[in-house]
């Protein structure tokens, strides 16, 4: 549908012979995956844990990418002739047990809402990085979102780490670019971005769409 076209930068890769190869779209390796093929994958830790459920199919794709965003003080916008896409509304980080690092977005969002005075009623779009599918479900449970909670309709509306990839070090920027474009597409005022962090942390931030 071309939803990512506006914020993907084409990259030319020189070849020893012939014209350079142009990469202008993501090359995820699960484009032809089916529910049947994903459901047949073996759990990664099956030998040590009979109840293991994380597989190569419900874990994030480890891929290469680069992402960038420009953070500008408000008084510099006019001087530089820039039009903002989003206003940065606040952030928070929180620690958790390293063995449960995936749950980090739960205390991070709680701290963010307390710090900013915002709440779920203010949020129109949520980007929660999918490290693993079970991790996402654990976070939603920690947020108090039931299986039939309508707030799930604003979560990762164009996919996340499992379908789009989790390029370590660039994921935060990738998520922000995707969320900014979708916020403008839908006319959403506030968006929430949040991620777990290896070692036992979570981070969350609120952004407001610039009109």
C-alpha cells in the first residue's frame, strides 16, 4: 500500500560490474510465511523447557537498518525554516528484574503518565516494539488490557518487530518514523512509543502531532 514510502530513504549499493542495486523497500524474510508454517516451528528453548513457546516465527526479525530523526528546540524552528512533524511531550524510563526485561514498558508507561498527567484516554496510537509475541501479551496484561479491549485497535497498526524487524540501535527511530506518519494519516493527536530494553529496563515517550 506504500505506507512506508515517504520515510524510507533509497540506498544505492555499487556493484563491481553493471549498474548499482537500489534498495528502496524493506526486505523482511517472512513475506511468504503462513500461519501453518509459523505454527509448525519448534520452540527455541524446547530442550530445557517443555513449556517454552518462543520460536523463530514469533520472535522479532534481527535485521540491518539505520534510522534518523531531527530533534530541534522550538525557538530554532523558524530560524532554520523547519516545520515540525511532532512535538515531544515527555518520556520516562524504568527498571525491572533483568530476567523479566520484556515487561519494562509496563512500569515505564506508568511513570510516564504520572510525570505528564496523560493517560490512556489521551492516546490515539501506540507503538510497542515486539521483541517476542509472548512479551507483548505480557505487557498488555500488565497494562490491564483484556483480550477484547478496543484499545488493541490502536496498537502496532502496521506491524512491529516480528513483521518489520528489530534492527538493534535503530528500532526506536524506525518506530518513531512509522508512528509519525500514521498519526498524520489518521489525525491522531497523541501517540505513545515504548520498548523493553535488554538488561532489565523499559522506556516510553509521548508525542503530539504538530498541526
